[in-house]
C-alpha cells in the first residue's frame, strides 16, 4: 500500500500544478544490550506538496529488525503490541523471517490551509503542547519519550486542528482528535506574550481525562537565560486490578537554557509530581492517554550539556536523577560526526545506575551506532 502511495506522489508532482518536494532518509542503528545485539533500519519517504495557501504532507516508513535473539525476545513481543490510538491501522502486520521482522508504517498524513490569520490541519499529525525540553506534562497527544533512542519518534493522532492568530503575539487553537475506540479528545489552547514572557493556558477533555494546564516561557531580565515552566492538573480514570479508579494529581516542570559563546549549551529541568505510580499500575494502563505522566517518583532533575568541537563533531550528555526511597540515575552520552549534507554518524549509550529495586535499575545499559543517510 505505502509503495503505491510513494509512486502516486512521485508521479503527481509532475502533473499537478504546485510545488512538490520530497526527501529520502535511511536511519540505521546497531544496538547492543546485555542479552542481545541487533540491527534496526528505517527507510523514510517524506513528501510535501504546497499550492498557494494549501499544503499536504505524507511520511511513510519501511522498518526492519534483524537479530534472531531480539526478534524472539519478550521485549520485541511487547513492542509488536504497541499501536497508534487511531480509528485505523497506521502500520502493517509484522512479516517475520529467519533472523528478523519487517513492517511498513504510515507516520504522518495530513493536509490543510494557512493564511496570515488562520491555520487548519486535518489528518494524522503531531499536536504539540508544552514548553519542556525533557518532560511535557501538559502534552497528552504526542508526548516524547526522553528514555528512547529517538525521543521524538511518536505515534501521530487523527485530528482536526484549527489555529486563529489574534495578532502578532497571541493565538487560540482548538483540537478535536478521534481515538481508537471512536471516542473523542478535545483541546483548547490560548497563548500570548504579556510584557516579559509568553503565557499559555491549555484545556483537554475526553471520556477518561480532564486536564487544565499552563505554560510560561521568557528571557530572564535580558540575560540570555531562557526560563520556562509548565504544569498540569489531571483527573484520569485508571485501570486497577479489579475496578477502575479516578486519580487526581498535579505535575509541573521548571527549567532554563543558556548558550555560552564557546559553543557550550546547557539545559536544566526539574519535574515534580504530586503522585507517583507503581510499575504494576503502569502495566495495567499501557494504553492510557496519560501513560507518560505515570511516573515512579515524585521528583526528578535533568541536566543536558552539548558542545560543538568543530563544524563536524558535536558531543552531548543527558543526566537524569530520580529521587525516591532509592535514588537512581540515567545517563545518555552521544558523539555526532557530520560527514557532509547526506551522512551523519552517531555513537551513543544509555546507562542506568541505582540500587536493586530502584526506578532506573530496571533499565538495561544500551550501546549503539547510528548512521543516517539523507538524499
């Protein structure tokens, strides 16, 4: 199916009046963990069509996993169960072969209209909310997973999104998203610049969730330090062992960014949650729309440092500390070498430290080599 769409878009670019641009990208990971080493490869087609004020985007993937030990593991069996919360399938069935497994995926498919005052988008898209770099407690649509190798690779949602630009510094956005059970999730967002910072108010409602949240982001006294905060009061119906249970809690982040003249950039962020959730509660709610908000600790801190050694080589480190009965920590160092406009190479690791029974003690150390080819 996706191959046919690729061909259609390529042919349509020559016969339809408008501007059609496309990119091809292949991302390849060689990943080593304690129990197995395997290869992950994703070939991505990204096509963008624009004509006057109209636009259309299609992103499709072909994904392959290679490594008999991994594709036969419990981790991969769990991965196979993950699906987008949409009314239609966004990926094919897994096609297993001797040492691997392959599937195709519709990553994004949306179109819309935009002028100086309005922006309308309909289709499989990414709904952005929040100002956090590490955590975004107000984003109940497409929250990223900072502990994943590709934190921003998240399922899309089928939604109608409308933004009205009130003036140069303020806008209102409404969202209606349909979930896999045919129910709807609605959002309202107002954001404006007031004197010294951007302020935002977010409201989300669905059959199982009610949320009210805020966003603040601005420059600290013209110092070059960008400070930000976001928070959310959430009421959600959780699945428990014998019944459903309503839980109410508050989560908030506070953070700051600063870029030094020598090429060093620093991001600091802290997350507070009035409630913490057990591993069993998380497992019972894997399909919950607030899964990313179900945290093991009441308090976390994070520090991200990046440095450009030269125009070819960059290094970064993410450090996260979980404060609990037993503290634990997560580190992710990476080195990125950009050969040219087409080839990028990354060597990285994800390391977890903590006493037995602590949050990050459950994670396995991961080492990887990534090659990204774009053309």
